């Protein structure tokens, strides 16, 4: 007599059926609890930034109510004149310049966990907009791989 033991979920994800909305929710909870830091784990600025970047990627993939941060960042970029050519308030500012500014802030500014998460969320929304073939797609693809491994 033989028996079969299933070691993986049918969807192939390590945690079973999670879904993109589930991944977005998980990362939102991790960020909220980790930034507050009143429990066992308090996120410092760098991990908060990385997790927020992955969270933003999950938010955009999940859609529905998770698309609100994307809309907010888009409105902010439009208000600053990004992509409006020479007629923008700062002249011709492209999305690549915004990506470089985000990296500069991440590397040079002293960030709290909350500000680090903010930079990560904005970067997670802005980097994909820079387009395929840009250097900014590398972290985006890594975030997609993490989300895929989690079942999203």
C-alpha cells in the first residue's frame, strides 16, 4: 500500500493560495507593525524602504483599493510638472530624474523608518514608470520575483 503526501500547494506557491491582494495586505500589515515597532520587531529605515518598495509593487499588481497610493504619487508628479517638457515649473524634468532623486534621498538622507517606507513606496511606484530597458527595472523585477514566490 502506498500513500501520497502533498508537499506543495497546487498553485505552486510556498504559502498556498495568497493572491496579489493577499500579498499587498501582508506587506501593509508588516510595514504598519514594523514601523510602529511596539512589538517584537522594529524596522529600521533600510528594511522599511525595501519592504515598502515590494509593497508598492504588490499594490500596483493587486489593483482595487490598493491603487490609491499609485494615484496619489501620479498626482504629485503631475503637480511638479514631471514629463511636461520645457513647460513644467522646473523645466524639462523626466521620470529618470525623479528615480535618481529617490536614490539620492535613500543613500544620503538620514531617514526614519516612516520616511524610509515613504521613499520605498514612491520608488516602487515611480521606477516601473521609467519603462522597460532602464536600470530602474532591476529592482522592479526583483520585487516581482518576491511577490511571485509568495503566491501573488
